[in-house]
C-alpha cells in the first residue's frame, strides 16, 4: 500500500490520492490536495488564505512545523477600529464592528501565506514538481466543481442574527463573485450546479510556471496591491514582499502513554495539549461515553482551556506566551481539582449566538512512515476578489481584538491567534495518528474528543470523528442533536445552561488517520462531505 489521505472534499482527497499513486510522498499528496481544496471549497481556503502544517518524516530525521498565518498589514494600527467595537460572537471567533469593515471587503484581508507555505513545504520535503502537483487544481478550476451540500449550506446560512454579514452577500460583493457563484437571474447556485473559475485557473497556471515569487514580488503582487489601494485595502507590495513562512519546533505533551505533537503559538497546539492533559487527570474510560458526568468533565475542561487561551494566547512575536506553564502537568492538575470539586468555571462572552466556523484540513500518511497534517483557511471569506485573479481574500482582520492593549489586539505584521491544531500522535518515535479539524474555535474541542474517543473509548477513527460532540467555550454547553435529551436534562439539573444544535454533526469536523496492523484506517467527519482514500 502506498498510503492514505483524508480530506473534507472528495475531489481534493482524490487529487492527493493521485499523487500517491504516481509515486509521490505524503507531502506531495497534501500540497496537491491543498491547492485543490482552494478550488473546490473556495470559501474555506485558497491562495488568498493562510494555514499551518506539521510534517513528520522519521527516515529523514525531519519533524517540523511550518506556519504561514495571515498577518496584519504594516499600515494597520491597534486603534484603527477601537471606536467601532460592538461585541464578540459567543465562541470568541469573530470581533464585531459597526459597519463590518473587519469582515467584509478589502479592509478585512491580512497578508496571505498559503502560496508561500504550500510551495516551501513541497520544495523542501516533497518529491514532485510544482507544475505537476498543481495540475489537478488548475484542471478543476477550468472544468468546474459540483456544489456539494456543505458548500451550499455555508453559502446560504443566515448569520444576521449573529451580527455578521451573510456569506451570500460576500459572494455578491465582487464582479467575479457574481459571475461564478450565481445564475444569470441572480439566484445563488445550488447543490448539483457547476462552478467554474477560469480566472483562478489562469492565476494558478501563472504560479505553477513561475513559482511563489510571482505572488509575493512579481506581477500578481502588483495586481493585488493596486486593487487593494483602489478599494481602501491595506495590503501593499511591501507587505507581500516581506512575507515569510515561520518554521518552528512542535510543542509536546502526553496522553495515556502516547506523545502528542502540536503546532506552537500563534496556532492552537498548546490549547489542545493543555486540554488533553486536564482530561488525563480523569479516568474517562470508566465513564459511559457522552454521559452527563463525561460531558460535565469535558465542558469544564474546555472552559479552563478557553480561559487560558483568552488570557495568554497570541502571536509570540508580540505577546509573551507562557508555554511551559500552560503545558505543565501541575497546571492541568489544578484545573482538574476545581472540576472534581464541582466548581463551574466562568467564561465571559457576548450573549450573541455562535457563528458557523470555517476552515478545512488534509491528513496524509504514507508507506515510508511519513505523516503530514495541514489546516488552512480564509479565516472568514472577505468577499473581495481582484478582477482577473479569481481567488477570494481572507477575512483575518475579524479575528483581531479591536480593543488596544490585549493579547489579540491589532498590530502591524502580527498574526492573529489561531485555533488551528494539525496534530500528530506518536508511539515512541513512530507516528501512529495524524489529525486535523476545521471549525474556528471549535477545532480544539473537536480534536480532543476525537483523540479521547480513540484512546479512551477504543473507537475506530471513523467512529471517533463521527461520534456526537459538544463544545463549551462560554458558560453554555452546546450539544449536537444526537446527544440524548436525558443527558442534557441531567446537565440542566446540575445548573448548566444547554443549547442544542439542529445539526447531527455539529462543532468542528475532525478528520484523521490511524496506523493499524493492516495498514491505515481513516475517518472524515460526515458533516463536511469528505472522505478517506487508501491507496494501494
């Protein structure tokens, strides 16, 4: 067998599998999949977005993290929106402004990192040429992709009650968006309709031929900067030219004898490991899965993780993140002691309902023992598309706190704190699981539950990522609609506010691969239309 790939889009998973069949390694497959995801799920990620990945190649002695998060433009300031702050979504993902300048239009965009991140990973750790890895995505952009259920769900969801701009309105913002995402009568395309994007195909061809330099210092950079200047955006040629991928060492923790490697700040690996280490203080395997006591422990652990994140997490170039303290077992034990005593942690949030998070993932393992997991996103789609380029810019500025003097406040060149947590689990020195999840601030809770489901409750990876989940990022426990009512009745009797989602597969969307004696077993969360492909 050559390997396995899991991704949230069947077309993208198939693209990665094609690279494995052609003799490529896990990195080749992951980057081909990533470029494809930006075509077939263009509001989840794309070349106008940003991401992070973790790569383990034991035979080469490589284990590293590449971070290519979006950065606030150099002309951004901490005070630029201080007088327009309205509130924050209940999950903490989006800061709301009067006028929505931070989430819709050119001002919402930060300097994108995906093109440089993808290309650096491929050049250093892959085996195939950029033009070959990008060819499927170029073909998909020109021929078109079929609108899938989750793509349409995200386009059509009504976010006005949450204080946010609807994605459909963002799709209408640009001439390109109106041309490719809508029918001639102005109606939004529906599941089964085809979306082709010849402008994006041409842009990808230019990158495939010239490499990432054209995007950051060449002709595409000039087009981006000119369009930003014309529409009040802040990204300049200087921002693009200065952009660098950050290479970092993974952060480490342990859970039930396994070693967990995560991405360091500004990404979410510290939060995930910290949450797992709180859960390690409890004998979860002795509890009934998704019983009231199990969910109470999960909820309180998530709240303490959130309190730590809000207080300490940010771009370490701008904020002193106490990683050693946050990852210490003593810190986890102190939180666990409060949970055992029945204490209810309090997470201050706006009363507004949660938003629908976005992002996407790809995980690959191959027969050389390599493991790769990538999480990438637009943060939120901004709606802004430069004429002739075809791709939508990220809306990363909505994730910065517009109030000065905080860990997540705006600063020129700063990356917003991110929940992205591409994760690799090791047994000794051998990678045995690769996981990732989309879902904004839901990512860490979703991955923690998937990991615990495999390790504590002996589920297969497919079972683990499909099991009913909760999140608790405020004082309310949000539950998926497959959590039993008798259980939520018990939680409410304990004094917990409970909010039931109408979705069966709510709150993030974990995807993962696990090494088994027979090869690999994979799981794709059913909410996101994805799939796992084993390549022989």
